[in-house]
């Protein structure tokens, strides 16, 4: 899993039927000190995350499909949690 921040939304009026009703977000992966890590990713969101939310992402197709509840969906990244806070212990 990866921590990221929602930086935008994607609107698609024509898409695979298995994605109908699913919200698509642009999420910027982050380091633990909240710095951007790599390029933003498009992720499917079934948890109603919004702009500026820090989220947990999975980058594996099967896990993303399970969240959507539709096998063989064309999905490889999904929001699986909305983060309230992160506690780091000394030495981490």
C-alpha cells in the first residue's frame, strides 16, 4: 500500500461498463514526510475521498478489483482507506 493525497478528479462520460458508477481520482503518492513521490496516479474510489484527503492506495489489479466488487475490471489502482492521522515512532 501507498500513502497519497487526492489532487484531482477524472470525469469520463464513456467508460467500460464495469466502471459505471465508480468515481475516479488523481492521487499524488507521498513520502512519510508528505513530499511528492513519483507521478500522480489515477485511482478508483468507492470511499468518497475528496480533494486534499490523504488516502491509502493499492497498486495491484486483483486487490483493486476486489474493492470494486467486479472481477476482471480494468482497474489497477484503488483507494482503500482515508487516513485520519499517521503516528511515527522514534527511529522510523
